[in-house]
């Protein structure tokens, strides 16, 4: 067992592993549950093994070596690869790279990705159930993950400002994403399928053009792209030469100090003259570097202006489309109709409010009539009663409650009798 692959939890269970290491039955219908259980286990292990190793390809020979246990290899791995191939989880490496364009051919991709096929008797007969030990398969899920990681690494790097990147720069950029150049090329092939990259060769140098955010697909490498790439390449070279010249100037300055301390003034003077010459060359290179930077800034500004103009054009087209059926006459007609509806609504509101007012007046009249009837009733039942005593009732004698009660009874009798 390879130390690169983490062992599954059941690896120490002999009974379980004896079942998993056994071959598949000739017919799945004999025991569907056991067949599916074994197939699901090994399919997951194949993908996990590749992911742990950072690889996107696998072969039957590699799987046999990786999953060897107590001198035994799983007998059903060939069936597992066949099943994964049929369902599209994996694809033959030769088939995956079969649709390469001229750019890939000029890269010599056939030497990097595709090995000469060794025709066997089963190949000649067209057998689809045979899996060669060394036949490499691409795990589609993993190559898509690598492609997405590579695109993200590019957009987060210093190269994102330039659409074209040289292959050596891309190798350095993807060192933490792709384990080797073969994996990098497989990721680039997937990005090419997704229309996110375009590969080409410029003056014998392999270059890759990436799709910028917001673009649906990448365009082929144009003369403008090549010109920008050359300017950026020249800028990089001039910057490196500038650093070397500055280091040389500092070295001459330090040597002049040492010679001056030793009393060798003539030699120190020669070192200072050498420093002046180096600084003069550095100034010349700096002027050229500034010119290139200015040109690149103008190109970036022109690209920004182009984007703004394109945005304006899109806005005008959208506005024209939205106002396609709108005219001044139609707008005036709609305003008149709205005004008529508002006038009608005002008339309805006035009618409803007037009806409510008359109803309120009727209610007021009825309330006044009711008050008059109440006054008449009070005048009919008016009694000639004695005046209310003004003395404090608390000073009445003890029998006063009884008398008060009798007075109340007399009053109630009088009321009932009337």
C-alpha cells in the first residue's frame, strides 16, 4: 500500500476486506446490493487516491500497487474502471486530448500527453471490456477542479493584468496547484474546453491567453495581444537590467570607499568613474522603461475607453428598444385619459360625501326630537316635594334612619301609584 493514500476505516477488517477484494459476479442481478456496495466503495477510493496525490490521471497498474494488501490486489478494479468509464466519471487520456487544436500541436502536446499506442489483439478486435494495465484515465471531476484552481490562481496573481502568460511563467504560477507539467496541460485542456484559455506559440515560445472576468469566452491571440505581450516582456527585462546596474553601481561605490581608506586615491577615483558610467547606463534604461510604461498605460486607458464606449452603445441600444413603442402622441393620450379618470373619481367622491352629510343631518334632527320628548316627560311627572334639608344629616337622632326609610317608601308608593 502506498503511503500517499490514506487507508479507509475498514482496511483492518479482514472479513470486510475479503469481500471488497473479491471479484464481481458475472451478473449484477445475482446480488444487486453487494455489487453496488463494492462498486461504490472502490469508485470513491479511486477518486480519493487521485485527489490526495494531486493527480488527475490514474491507471489500473497504479491502483493495483496502491491498494495492495497482504500480498493481494483487488480483483474487481478492472470492472470498477469500466463502470466509471461507461458512466462518464473517467475518460481515456488519449480521448480527452483528442480534440487538440493547432496551438496544442505546435506545443508538441502529443509528446507530453499522448504516448504511442501499443496495439494489442483486444484493441484490434475492438473489445470494450479490456482495460490495459498502463492505460491512463482522466478523472473528470478532478480535472475540472484543477482547471478552476488554475484559473483562480492566475486571476489572483501579478500576471492577471496581462492576458497572455508564457508557459514557464505559468509553470511557476501553478506550482502549488498542479503537481507536474502533465497535470498542468490537462487543466489547460479543460479550460480550453470551457473556452477560458487559448494556447499559441509566439517566436518559438509557448504562450497562454486567459479569459478576463466578465467575458464569456476567450478570443484568439491577436496582433494587439502579441504587441502588449512584447511590451510587458521588454518591461520585465529592462527592470531586471536596471536592478543589476544599480547593484553594480553600489559595488563600485563600496570599492571606492575601501580603496580610499587604504590610501589608493587613483584607484578609488577609477571606481567612482565606473560608477558614473553605470549610473548613466541605468538612466538611459530608466528612460526607456518609463516610455514603455507610458505606452502600456495608454493602452490600458484606451481599453478602458473602449469598454466605456461599448457600455454607452449597449445603453443606447437598450434605451432605444425600451422606447420602441413610445411616442409623444401616445404619452399625451395616456395623460388625458388619466386626467379624465381623476376627474371622474373626484365626482364620485363628492357624491358619496354629500350622501353621508344628509344622513348626518337626519340623525341630528332625530336626536333633537328625542330631547324634546324627554323634557315633556319630565314636566308630566313633576311632583310638589318639600325642599331638601340644609342641615347636616349626621346630627339626626337615632330614629332618623327609620323615618328616612319611611319617607323613601312613601315616595316609591307615590311613584307607582301615579
